[in-house]
C-alpha cells in the first residue's frame, strides 16, 4: 500500500517541478531583456552635458516655457553668443490653445493669438479640460510652437497637424522663430521636462507620452509635479535666507524679501496650495517629495470664477456670454477677496448702488481707439471725491491766508510801523513825480503803464482765487469729457460681484458643491500627514497659481487657517512676487543637478521597450514624478 501510494504521488510532485522550471526560465528571459534594454538605453542616452533642457509648465490658460543650455563646453548650442539671453532667465508665456478667426481657414497657435486685436471674435480650441490633456492635436501644435520658440526645430509627424500649420499664413511655416534666435537644434537632442498635475489618469499620461516621443520626436522626457517644484524653490530660498542670501548676488524671491522676521525652521516641509485655471491642489511635501496620501483637490479655479462673473454680468446688464476674454480681463483687474464677507454684504444692502466704496465701472473696449478695458469710479463717487478735494483745497487756501495775515501783523508791530510810514511817504512822492511826467507825455503813453500796474496789483492780490477758479474750470472740463466718453463707451457696473465671485474659493457650497473651501482642504490635507509633520506644514504654507494674485488671497487664507488650526501651532503663509512662474523657477533649479537626466528622464528607446514589456504608466513614471529628492 505504501508503495502504491508513493507511485501515485510521484507524478503529482513532478508537475510543479516543471512549473518552477518554466518560471525560472521566464525570469531569466525577463532579466536578459531588461539587461538588453538597459544596455540599449545606456548606449542611446546622451550624456547630461550634451543635451539642452526645455522646461514646460503646462497650465490650462498659459504655457510657461524656457530653455536651459547644456553644460558641455564643446557643444555648439551651449555657446553664449548663440543662446538667447531670455531663454534661461525668466520663463516666456503663451496661450495653451489654438484659435481660428471668423470666415478664415488659418489657425493661430499660442502666441500668435495676441496678434489679433479683437480676441472675442476668435473661436478657441483648448487642449486641457479640468487640468488634463483632452485634445492631443491642439496640445501637439502648442508644444511644437513652444519648442520652435526655444530654438528647437520641432515638426509634428501627424498629417493633420502639419497640414494645419502649413495653411496658417500668420505662422510662416515651421522655420519661423518667434524669439529671433539663430539656434536650430534637433528635437531629438533636447530633453523636455514637463510639469503636470498629480494623479493624471494612465490613458491621458500615455497619450502625452505618444505626443512627445512619436509626434514631436523628443529625445528624452522627464515628468515632474509642479507643486513639488514650487516646494524645491521655496526650500532653496529658505536655505538662502538662513545663510544670508544667494552667493551670486542676484535678486531672488525668497521669504526674506517679503518678511523680515521670516525664519527657516529647517524641517524641509512645505504645504503647496496650487490654485490655477482649472483646479486647486493642496500638495504637502517633505524635502521636495510629495506625500501622495495627503494630496487634496478642489475642482474650482479661475475658469469657474470667470464663468460665474460672465453669468452675473449677463443677467444684470449686458450679454457677455461670448466675451470670455473681456470678462476674464475684468476679473483680473477688479475682483478682490473680502476679509469680512458678511459685513460687506450688510453694508451693500444698506447703501445705494453707486455710492458704495467698492463700486467700480469697467469700461468696455470699442476696438477702434481702445482694445483693452479700463476701470473707473462711478459718477456719484467721482463727484463725492471732487467735493472732498475742493474742501481740502479751500481749507489749505484759508490756512495760507491766515498765516500771511499773522505774519503781516507781526511785521507791522513796533518799529516796523515807522518804516511803513516812511515807505508810504516815498510812494506818495513817486506818484506825484509820475503825475508830472504824464502831463508832458501823450494820453496813450500815460494810461498804458497805469493799466499794467493795476492788473499786476490785482493779479498779486487775487492769485489764489484765480488758481482756484482755474482748477475748477479744468475739473469741469474733465468731467464733461468723461461724460462724453461714458456715453460713447459701454461700461459694466460692478459692485458686490467684485468680492462675491472669488468667495466661491472659500465656500464652494454657494455653488451647490458638497465640499469645503481652500482652508478646509489645507487642514484635511495636513491632518492626513504624519503627526510629526503637521506643525511644520502649518508653519510653511506656500501659495502659487494665478488665483494667488487676487488681492486679499493671502490674508484670507491665513485668517481662515488660524481659526481651524490647533492653538499651539504657528501658521505662516508665503506668497511669492510671481506665483504663476514660481514652479517653473523651481524646475529650473531642479534640472541643474549633475545627475538629473540619468535619474529622472527616459529616452524613447527605453520607453518603447518598457511599453513592449507591459509596464504601466505608474511603473514607468511613478518614481520620476513622486519621489523627488
């Protein structure tokens, strides 16, 4: 029985042995393939000193871009005489969309849109929706324009895109250089660093890879989080503030310049609040690496605010549903964030429209003499200010006359009265002599000097009054001119809309959204971090993005956080001078590492081999995007 059982169990033991042998052979083959891929990638990866780096911050409204030269002295593209000086100093900007003029086949791409004076008559095609690329052909055309603006000869391989660019008479073909530089670098010799939002779906990320590698023919690509790059810039500025400033003596945008009491805590923690065109992200980071589990997102950005203002203006005054750029310009010039929203609304209910201190008028462009809107005070507020200025001017005149009278009385007192009598006697003698001379001369010659002297005396006595009347006449003429311009130009009267529209960033429930505002998202994100990092996160809050430029944004975030944060935590909020390009500047610093391209960029051959081996996007780019040192 034992022998039979052993015979029966024998074949069952050999079957898994065969499986293990097959698994071993598969592992050996996969290792060999990986070795081959690594050897191919090492053979084809250009050294870090031979390729230039093009940094692209792909925003929903604008693309921020710039070219960093290669560090190889033997490379012709690294020569300072051929490299454009503006390519690595400050980032350039262009619209991240294409536009088509009415009744024309030409397509304007990126910065070509600014050549049109009337932007409202164009039909736009945006490449991003909700912060993610949804139109590959439009994005390919914009990135091709960006690369050519940086001096890279980038020609899209798709037939549709090439035909569309070729039929554009304003583009001037692919040979046109918007920066005027003489550089003609091949696109395969350039490393593109793309700054993108966190948690992009794998399908969209793969489409972006195909655009860069296959359509544009880029040599190497690196993907980085824009929030992490802003944190890198912030930490570097904090180190410089601790050390006493940058070593090269250049001006920076460090917290030291904005707050004299800013102290570097040395925790290397930063909570980045990126509020842009399509979304608002809260990205906590430590040493430039994002804490993935604590990232929070609000689907509210500048686009939502512009659409709300457009609807409010259309409902109350003019139909502005098709004038997105004009309304967006009005939002950037007029809107602000109220520090006491409820009290301002009560004041608005009690005060008549046009007399509130925050009322403004946005004059619409007529596209004949003016092509951009301007802001002015309503007529009632203008009249009130003019009356106040008149009263101040009259009080100043009265004070001057009172001081002169006091001085005259002081001079006349005492011995000065005798001198005054002597001067009066001399004047009488002079007048008698003049009368004798007048009898000899003709009557015309006698009257003219008297008239001139009388006018001079009257002008000396009434100089202040004449000045006041002249200023009054000038103001009346200016008021008439403004009234005539107001009749010719249409104006948007903006009152509570100025602060009620941006209030959505802090109370999305006004739109019916079941979520908290920016302050609630920051607190929720920080609470998701490790308890040892929470105090440091509250102590280093960084605001970036276009919405951070709204007046009062920093103060409101700080006050809201102070209410929600624990009592024993110190809340500090930092707003850079240019929050729009702050992430790009951080990426520029990050790309200047000696081993940046070897660690964070992938070439096309390696990308193709990893796709053939079945690697997903997280395995290809996960380490590059989220694990920044």
